[in-house]
C-alpha cells in the first residue's frame, strides 16, 4: 500500500484534537466527516495514479471505492458515515441491512397509492397518495387538487387509467408506470438513500405481483399488503431488504457481519463507542453460570458489574474481528469520550487495549501517554491527528460505455396472431381448399399440354 510514492503504514491511529470530553454523538459526527474527507483524498490520489497497491514488479494498482470498507457497530453509525460520504460525492452501500421490506417507508406509500388506484373517484385518497413521501408532490399541486376543478378532474382521470392498467396488466406494470409518470428515480437519486428507495419500490412490486396470482381483486391485494405491514412477527425470507448495489461502491458493514471477510482497506472511525450494559439501566442482561441469558429487574452493584464485564469481553472479541479484516491498511478513530466530566475512555475495548483497565491518573493526557507508548512501535504503525474536514467533492471516473448499433431486419415480419369467429375460420378453410383445387387443376393442365407437345 503506497501513497505519494511512499510505503504507507498498515495501521494508522487518528486522534481528535481538544482537551474537552466528547459525547458519543459529537464523536460520531466529527469522525464521520473527517474519515469521509480522508477517503475522498485517497480516492482522488488513486485517480492520479499516486495512491494504490504496489505489485511485486513495481506496478501500481490504483485504489478505488470498491477497495474501501467502513466497519460500524449499528445502523446509526452507518448512517453517519454514509451521509458524510454522500455529501462528498462518494457512493456507498450498507451490507448489514436485514430489516423487513414491510417496515420500509415505501411500503405504506405503496399501500396509499393502491388504495387511490382502486377508488379513482375518491379525491381524498388521491391527495393522500400524492402527498406521500415517495411521490412527494409539491404543495402547489396538492392545493390545486382542492381548489381547481380541472386539476382535480385530470388527477381522477389519471388514477382511473391506473386502475385500468392494474386490471388489464397487473400491479407490477402499474407501479412501474407510476415510477415513469412521476419521474421518481431521478427525484430519489438526489438523496443519499435513492437507490435504497428504488430497490424497495421494485421489490414491493414483485411481491405484490406474486401475491395477486392467488388473490381475487384489488381490495384483496390491498388487504394483504395492509396485514403484512401491520404484522410484527416476521421471519427472514422473501421480504428481507434486497441489496441495492455493491459494485464499485464503498462498503459499510457491521463488525458482527464482517466475520470471515477481508477488505483491502478498513476504516474504523467509531472504534471508541460502546454500549454500557450495567451502570445506567434499571434492568440488566447477562449470562448466568455461562449457560443461560438472565434478565435482572432489580440488579445490585455486583450484577451490574458482571453485566458490564461480559459486555467488555464481547466488545474485545468484536475488536479483534474488526482489526483483522484489513488486507493492506487500517485506520482507527480515537477520542476522549465522557459525560458529566467522567472519562469513558477505558470503558471501551480499544481503551482497555491501549491504556489498560487501571484508571489513568491524568485521563486528559491520553494522547500524550499513547504517543509515548508508541515510540518503539514498528514502522507499520503511526499516530496522527484526525484528518481535517474538507468539502472537496469526489468525481467518479466516467464508465466505458460500448457504442451499440441497431441491426437491420433482414426477414419479413411474422404474421401476427389474430382472433376470428367460427364463420371466418370456415371461410379461410374453404378458401384454402379452393386454392388447393385450383393448383391441382393447373398442374393437370400443364401435364396434359406437355404430353401433347411430345406427341
């Protein structure tokens, strides 16, 4: 792994400046923007051929978005880094999303749309569908539906046309047509979750089309979708969210889901976060006798301490997983977390690993203590201030698009199928028989003429 023609360290520790204790939310926000800024810098250098992976023969393979992975603990951390990346033009995909499709925002929006299509004379249902987050029509359009008779009539006619499309062709063509009529893909692509929303919409269309084959009528399909949205007891199956894309994108994945996987570059910007298992919760969960999970409603101090000790051991195992996912380089974001002037630095797994479990005499000098401990560290490890925040946009390289040409039709078109009455079929049969009789008579006449000529 080389940057600016120099071999880059395999492990980099980023430290946030400042002596004040940071809350968890402030730490995540700061590290997300700084990490995203550094990723943009590396990707831009890769485009210039100045950052990449050095081969044995000296050749450099430029770093790309597909080489980068960001490991997080949960969805909130994933959302923070993806938002920061999107603000800088870097596309990413969250690989750990296994929620149900019916819990997505698109599911109730599709339900509202189907209800309006099933009753196109109901103006209130039409306005509700158009005001949904998915269709997101402007306030001017919605106001016109209430006060402009022509606009109201045009909307009713459009939804009546949708109803005909639903009845004649099915719910899948209907939902695809709505996508085109309201230009939803282009509208959604302006947001960070545009691909996610489009994937959910098309996934819902597929499932509704399958369900409609076993249901009778529009109201039955609407009832089926409403029941699935209201059902909380679901198991992972066809309704699990589909992966929108993973080709050429930065991958964001939870540490737990990354077990057994490897990535060329791994970023751990939120490695200091942890979830306190015992000190603040009235109810604590912990393993009893190492065999059974126990919930204690009125825990004492010993139970709280045991719950937190078990949490720390699990965090340490996850930290080991996270640190061993990188093939070439890994970055860790460090900061002094705390609350109400109480340091939480040594409650996280990385804190115990670097500073030990014994509380430091002067937690404010955490960075200096770490730096002094790394004086004799190998050359593959370095400690740096966290990268400065930059709003530089990353421009993805233009894709190589093959120019295609339409082939010329060299054969005559086939006879299209047609519907005819019994009389028409009889007429065609009679015409064919007459044609065969005429052909036979002509052949007989030609044979007789040939015999006369020979005579």
